[in-house]
């Protein structure tokens, strides 16, 4: 890392402006020379992307311009193509040698759970096209019965109750993960109540040939020979970690699954001033809430190192928890110290607002060009 003149503010480069990265950048903006790097011009509150699909008026609530994030630091709309622990090279050719480097590049996931289009205006148009197609479709097939498939099924049925929604997965049950059987039972009960058809326990022989999120005749079969027919489908599985830019010791710090190995202080294995948070780190499960928590803790620890005030604290892996809204008023979850909660709690905590107010809290810097 670079050497700074005495009395100057240390430099912090944050690669990735997602749920963890933008918090690190914002919370250190007053004590460090912060540079946030992201290929998109806006943070996308992906937690509410399904709501925006069925209600496009939500789009302006989930696209939050990075130009509104930092008061003192700078935002670079760029992409890291190489990072070796000492130097970061961006696609533009710019090189950075910060005092502290935070890897927070997250993961890719099929549309609409995550939107790959980096320009906010174009991304909003993509969602609106998908919305128009969804309005036209009578039968919708969702492949993948994890949280994404469940929430999308609930959103579609809440907005378009007469549409036939089929949720298919090769697993014998919905919602894989360390969750209580009673949570799955409650979600299955509600799915049945709103008319979502479950096709579980048999792999598909092939994925539909039609592009997802478009209207086209779909007829595929499961391994058991059951035919699935729809007018539109969405892929609700397939996480891809964004770590292809790591080089040297940073690349070697990835485990067999591709996750960057970190210690209890979220430092990358073998590094003193390089940290990894969020989906790419092996600190916890891949969830927006955990990424945000890691970003807040890391910002506090770096502040303590920079100012000499306070002591860094270790990150503690969180107990299994999840909230799965099924539309604005349905759903269920599993919370620490509360166990399984039903529709009322799911709606109050997450479903009605989809955490949009909370997500926008840091984007409060006025910029006339935003």
C-alpha cells in the first residue's frame, strides 16, 4: 500500500457499492480519503426488485445514485480488472494504491433479482419491459424454490391474482438452508392459499429455450415426465461470485467454492490492510442484511485504526434468520430469539416497505446533476 505524508488522511478504496461497500464508503467519508469504485451509476436496492417488477412506480425508490452518497470522497464509475493486494487496476487504465482496500464486489444473479445493466435509465427500461410482458402472460413458471422464487411468486400473485404461477425445483422442499421445518410449512400453506402451484422433487430435463422475462410458448418436462406449460419464465437460481479480478495472493485466498477467506476482523487471509465483505467473503451466508452488517462493523474498525479512538471488534457469524415476504401482506420468517414468525411480522418488518426507507438512508447528499 502507498505511503502518505505525515498529517494526510489515509486512503480507502472500496471496490463495489452494494449493501456492504457503500456503507463502508459512507461511514468513513469524514475521516479518510475514500474512493468508491462501481461500474453502475446507482446503487440498486435489490431486496425490492421483485416489487418494482410488478409495480414499476417503485423503480425510483430502488435506484439510488452514487452521486448522492459521498460528501468528501469520490465515486469512480469504473470496474476493477486486477487487484493483487498492493495495486488495483481499473478498466479505464487508472491504477490505485490505497492504504486500505475493501473488496465488496458481491455477486451476479439472474434478472430481476439483480439487474446487470449498469446504466440506471436503461435498467429501469428493462424492468418496465419485463413488467409489460408479465402483464400479458397468463401462466408464469419460476424455476428455483429458494427465497428468490418464493418472493417472486408472492409478488406476482399479489399484483395479478388471476395469473397461474408454477414454482418448480429439483429439491423435495422449498427454501434450502438452516431453517426450521415449521417455517417451510407456513410458507407452503400460504403459497397454497394464494394459488401457487409447487412442482418439487424432480429435476427439469432442460431449461426453456425462450429468453427469461419474455412472453413465449413454454413446454418442458421434469425428469419424472411431468409437463410444465407457461407463457413466461424466470430463472430463480444461479449465484456467480464477482472475484475474477483478483490476482496473486488475493486470488490464492479463495477457497474451493470461490469465496475469499477472511479472519474474524474481515481481513483477507494473509493480508493486513485488505478486507473482504458481503457475498464474496466466507464470513457468513450470502444475504444483503449480513453484507450491510459487515460493512458497518468494518467501517467502525477502520475508523478506530485511522483515528486511534476505540478498539476494533471481531465479526460474529449471525444465527440463521430470514424474512420471506409473499407480497406486501403475506410471508413468514425466522428471527433470532423469536423463532418462526408469520405474515403480520413479515409484512410489518419487510413486506410493505421492502426496507426501501432503510436502504436510502445513506444517500442524502444533494447533487443537482443526480
